[in-house]
C-alpha cells in the first residue's frame, strides 16, 4: 500500500470489487487536457490558492489541537492564533491531511508582517487503513527525518520547515511554509519542457550534494524496486486486458507484459552497485512540486525518499508528469542537463513500469481518479516502448 502514495490514490480495499464504481466510459488515448504540440512551451497551471480558498473547513478538535501543538513548537511568545483553516489536499494524497492555516498575530504591524509568516501549512496523518499502511512503511518517519535532518543545509528548493512532532505511534506532524502563492501544474495536464528542465536542475543539485558514499552511510531505505511481488504485478497485468482495455491500447499493454518477462534481470541491473546511488526524492512528480517566481522548482512530499541512482528520479518525473510528446522531444536534453547517463535513465523506468501495475488495481471513485490512472499507464507504457526498456537485459 505504501507505494500508492506515489500517485496519491486511495488503496483498493477489496480486489474482488470492480475497479470503477460507475459505468466505464471510453476515453481517448490522449488525455483531453494535455497540451497541444504548439503549446508545449507555454507556462500554464493554476496556483493552488484558489483550491485552498474554496475549501475552508472546521476540522475535528483533535486536528486543531495538533495544529496548536505544532505552532507552539515552532514559535516562541507571542504565539499566533488560528484565523482560518483550509483543506488543500482533498482528492490527492492518501497518507496525510494537509491544511493551510491563516495566522493572527498580536501586534502585527507592517514590520512584523515582514518578519512573521502570515500563513503556514500543517501536514498531519490521515485516519483509517491508509494511516496504518503509512506507519508500517515508515512514510511518516521518513518525511520527518527528511525535513529535520536530511535536508538541513541543502540548497534544493523545498518548503521551509518550522516544526515537527513524532507522536510515538509511528505517525508525525509537520508545520511547513505555505507554498500556495507558487505556481502549480496539474499532473494530468503535465509539465512543459521548460518546467521539466527546472525540476531536473533541482534534482541534479540535490543528488550532487549527497553522492554515493554519503548516501550509503545513512539509514535511509534502498530502492523499493525489488519489493513488488510477482503475483501482485501479474494481477495488475491481467487487469490491463480487462478493466483498462478501453483506456490503454494493445501495444502499451504489451510493453508491460514484456517488462514482467525480464523483471528479475531488470531489478538486478537496477540495484547494481555500479549505478552510483545517491539520496533521491523518490516521488518527484508534478503534484509534488511547485515553481517560484523565478521558475525554480520547489519539491515537497518527501515520504518516499530512498537511496538509488539519480536517473531513477528523472525517469519517475518523465514517466508520471510529461506527456508523450513533451517527453520524446525533451528527454535527451533533460538527461544532458541533469548530467546523467541515458541508459541509466532508460533503466530508471523499470520502477514506475512495475509500480504502476499496482496502481492499476486500485478501487477508484471519481472520473479524475480513472483518468489519472489511465494517464499514468499510457505515459509510462509508451516510455517503455519508446526507450526499449526490456531490451536492456539483452
């Protein structure tokens, strides 16, 4: 279940239930809101401010208490009061509840407004089975360690860390910089080539800060590419021929079959010590990043941080967040700008290629969720074909 947070989808509770709650409709092979070729280099995407302002909420008392605890941990007297709370994670994440908090400070004159944050973001554990999955996978602990230890002194763009609390049951709470004034791009729409290059630059900087020796000396988990069972992957592959047949064409379905046939060899190559492992974000996709006014990428959601070769992060970005046209046009420049090896970049697609077969088994609730999974299957599967990933074992 912990792999599913990579796409922000709900875990499927009963594998015997149909994938889609409503009647399945045919969808085109190209997402309806992908950019046209002529628009690939145009800046687009809505900031999440509108989403935040549209979802003002009154959370349960326990959530408000947790927010107050984080504020007390972050700020000395005089501490701010909570003015308004907005849910800014609805329909996206599965492991966390994320709130934007507008603050009310005493003596908040013009000088103090420049010195104090007027709003912050609280990231708290969700409830239910996904909470249990996140705890058992270590996702909460990994993210707290990332912000409080691993990212200290790093120059990579990320939200400012104000405070964190470990609750003693394997869950954590974080108080972070509010990034809702930054530009965000919807993952289904996809990043343009300029934005993808900005993310590649941020990843390259972060990976260089660590390097193999330093990364291997940490207790951060290694890549999870080998943790996906053959039985589970086979179940996902079978569903491509049934539930997803109207969404994903035959050549793309075949690409996943070819991948599974050489799964063991690809995993061995992926985990090879010669692949120069470093500390990786683990889930760099459009829904987990924004862009500041200078166009610099700012990455958040560090729950999937892992030690693996850096091009795997790049492949995850390209497979999840670039339309087929943008990826084909930009990927050589993307790898060159990153300073990477193109064959390692190809090999990096083994991870999303396998993991998306788990995503294909989820119980889906809304048309957006269906389109999200279909888009992921199409983008990643087409990359497997274009880059001949299975042929790397020959």
